[in-house]
C-alpha cells in the first residue's frame, strides 16, 4: 500500500460522508432512547485538520448529530462517524495514515509527501493505539475476529493489514467503519449490539 503518498480525493471524501449519513439514518429511524421521542437532525460545525493527507475533507466539516424533539428531554445523540475521531484536532483518516507512515517504509516507486501532522502528535497517537486502544473493551471484544492475534507493537499497521480491499481508500474506509463505534459514547451500545 502506498501510504507515504496517499492523499484523499473527493470520491473518498464522498464515500466517508455517505457512511456517516447511513449511520445517522439508522439511528434516526429509531426513537430517543431516553423518552421515546422523535429524533431530529441537529448537526454542528467542526474545524478539524486534514493535513496533507486529507485536505479535501476539510471542505465538509459538519458533525452529524441528532437531538430529541420532545420538550423537557431534548437530549443529543451523536451517531458514530468514519470522519471524526471524537473531539480530536485531526480527522480520523489523517491520524490513521500518519501512523501507518511512521510504521512502514515508502514503496520503491513512491514519492513521500508531507503529512502535515507534527512528529510529536504521531508519537502520541502510536502510543494511544498500542496502549489505550489495545487495552480497551472494544479491542477485547473484537480481538477474536483476528486470527492470528494482532501484533500490538505494530498497531495500527497490523490492524489495517487484516482488511481486504486492495484500493488504499477502500481499505481505509473499511478500517474507519470498524473503528466508528469508538467515536460516540451516546450511541455506542446500540451500534456494538448491532455489530
Ligand atoms: Zn428524548
């Protein structure tokens, strides 16, 4: 995979937006988990950075969100996302690819480009993958899916290598969809149950 020269294009950006829209639609079709009220769209703006890896994604920076329409409840429910990793400064794909670059050598035919992510940030993220993520309940619950077990010291490269799409964007989208339950606390239980 050519991670060192990877840059998201508009078709990749559209694919991720469609995945987020589909997750939101699935959640909106159900009712408010607190009171049974109707859920309305209540998106909010975000200003995440894509860096050199995903500058094109900065053009569409609304975090899809839902809000209960019943007066007195009005609770917010934030669907899982393949674009935003919580409140972090960088987009999910940017952090993922920056970490993959740190763990792999460029392909012989590849001209590396600047990821736009500071080395210190990448180090912090590799540490997150190899300690927080590797020690999470989410990882424990999904570990059985990977045989042989994932090599923790090579996360996230060891995880990405287990996904089958051969086109880099399609493979990243599949990995981000797998990780999406981690991007919400308000709707996580429901999404983990439905797989
Ligand atoms: Zn409600």
